[in-house]
C-alpha cells in the first residue's frame, strides 16, 4: 500500500508540473501540496486498514468540495452573446 501512495504522489507531481507550465499557478500549488501529502503518508508505515481509511476520507472530502464548487461557484449559464 505505501507503494501505491508513492504512485499517487508521482501522478500528482506530474499534474502539478503540467499546470505550472500551463500558467495555472493556483492549481499547481494545490497539486504540489497533494504530492507532499501523499509522499509523506507513504513513509509512515501505517497499517493497510489505516491507509484505506485515509484514502476514503480524502475521496469523501474531494467529492463534497467538488460538488459544492460545481453547484454553487461555477456559473453554468454558458457563453453570453455580445
């Protein structure tokens, strides 16, 4: 299980680098933070059950915040005619 957390950290690092090169600094900082989080967790030698609990909590927080952002923060009216 720690190896999978290192894989997730590597994927987050790739996304952070691509968003940084695409001039989206805010999103790249979020993914650099996720990279540090997953890399630190991978070296903690927790039980497999604890790794799964942490991952499930991470996914719940992500989905709730994503749904909140989509429904309440994004204007879904489409492009406006000028």
